[in-house]
């Protein structure tokens, strides 16, 4: 049996060609330095995850920048039509939003409603 015959016998849903795009492309990849936070949030079943800045730093393996402690905007999700920041990709790609409490040094990561 040659390749053409084998391809023709395959069920339509399993036929893939080199020109086909992946089924679920991710619009923005999570940067390597924030991948551990992404994985942690993505693996949680709870709709709400609250982490202290120290816990986030433990997950990341480095200290958060000063702006994360001083500006709400550092934790902002991308607006429609704009590119998300490197750090926000870690929670947005895990289908979450971030709401920081700078005084308490905590962040509430809420699962986005479907």
C-alpha cells in the first residue's frame, strides 16, 4: 500500500497535511520566566487563587520588580487590541484575571467566566 492509498483510507478527521494550522493556536506564548506561575494557575481547580507576592516569587524563582509592588497597572490584563505584557500572559493564558492588593501584597487570580 502506498502513501496515497493509506491517506485515502484514513478517517477524514485524522487527515493532516503540512499546510494545516494547529487546531488551537495560542495567540501569545507565556515567556519562560513566567511559565512556572502559568503552570501553577493552570493546574488549580479552584476558581479563585490568592497568592502573596512572596509565594509568587517562590514560584518564579526571582524577586518581583518594584513596579509590581507599586503600580496596579503592572498586574493589568491587556486591553482589546493591545499586546499583553510578558507577565500577564502567565495568568491570561491560564484563563484568569489578576486583581492585586498592593497594601496586603497579595493577588487574587480569578478564573475567567466562560
